[in-house]
């Protein structure tokens, strides 16, 4: 990063940096749903998730070495309280595995909609874990966005909502989103002063160890030589941009703005995925479903415009 770029980033201010990081994070995650939907039928979710970390961890290690001052590099090899990272990594591992299980069972739009419930979950968990109190405007906007997400999840069918006829894929991913929502406030609670990139590296190592143990049978059973090209595109995108990049952006944002606001950017996901699927020729969602996605965007706009919590 050039001196001019560093000055420009610094001039933005830490809060704005956090908002920009989370907006980019949401975009990268949306691409994961789009690609993952096409790769999920061809590979076991545990194998896919484990191998993405095999790629991501060395990349994060290089970035941590490059961006950490020489006098502070000992923290890369000797982190404090090592137990924190399997906890954080395990929660993220659960999230990613259940995401790809869900993508086998339902559409990328529906899983993207389930993800938008995360900010409200995060706000609730942040209150109990961090004592972060969200104001009326924040809770109101998150609730509005959640209602829009529920409308998309049930495909605009009021009878399905009233009978709570939720699909198996959506229910599976809801458990994964809950794990991610728990991870988010724990990032701030567990941070012991490490830089963002070092903290991201060790969180990824924690996830990688857990996933390699859990996914060992699937890794051995996968016929790696006969996977379709879409799987390899997915693996390398997830391992580089979506894992290393999103880990850094997520923790960069969570350390600069409240967890509830940071994760509100998940509300962009359904709109991004709807746009990607439509442009790719997979068909556009029904107008009533599009309306639900619009409601989530309105919720995000209200939240961004509100004072910081």
C-alpha cells in the first residue's frame, strides 16, 4: 500500500473505514452464494470448507507478515490465549459447512435472505455478551429488515408464513447463521490487542484445524481429479477472496463499528444475489419476493442514517 493510499484511508476515519469494509464484505459474501450454489452438488460441504482454509491460511500468514511491523512479528507466532481461536474458528466452520449443505437444498436467494437475519441476532447476542445496547432506531430498522428477509424466505407466500412452512435448507442455514452471529461479538470480546490481520490469521487457523479433523473422511473420499471446473473456481475464490479477504474485512469492521451495525451490511446480500442470478440467466424472482428484498434495503438505509450505537 502506497503512502498516498495509507493517508487517504487514514483520512476517512475509523468509523467510515468500518462501514466501507463491511459494504465490500457483503459483496464478497454474495458472490460466494452465487458460485457456491453451482459447486455444492459436486462436492461434500465439509471437504469444500476444509480445503478453502488450506488455501486461505498461508495467504493470511503472508499478509500478516507483510503488514506487521518487524518489532511486533513475535505476536504472529506466539499468540496469547490460544484457546480463543478454536472457539471462533469452530463457529465459522459450522457456518460455512451449513451454508453449503443449505445450498444443496434451496436457492441462493433464499439462503441470502436467511443471512440477513444475522444483524438482529448479532444485536441481541451483543447485548448479552458485550452489553452493547442498540437504540430504538437500530432495533426498529433491524426488525424491519428481518421482516423483509422472512418475506423472501417464504417466497412472498402469506399462507406459508402463517403455517411456518419453512424449507429444510433455510432451517439448516438458520443454525449456521446463529453460529456466525455468536462469533461476531466474541471477536471484540476475545481480542487482546492483536492487529486485525494477526487476529484473522489465528482465527482462520482455529477454523482450519477444526475443519480438517471434522472433514477428514470427506477429504479422503473426494475424487479430486474428476471435479468439474466450477468446483475449482469456487474453491479458489472461497480460499482467497471470500475467506482471507472476508476474514480481514469482517474483523476490521467489527473492531471499528458496533457489531450490530457492522453486520447490518448483510442486508445487502439478497439484493446482490437476486441481481447476480438474474443477470446470469437463472431467472428473476417474482415481484412480491423482490419487494421483500427492497424492505431489507430500506432497513439498512435507516440503520446507516441513524446515530452510532
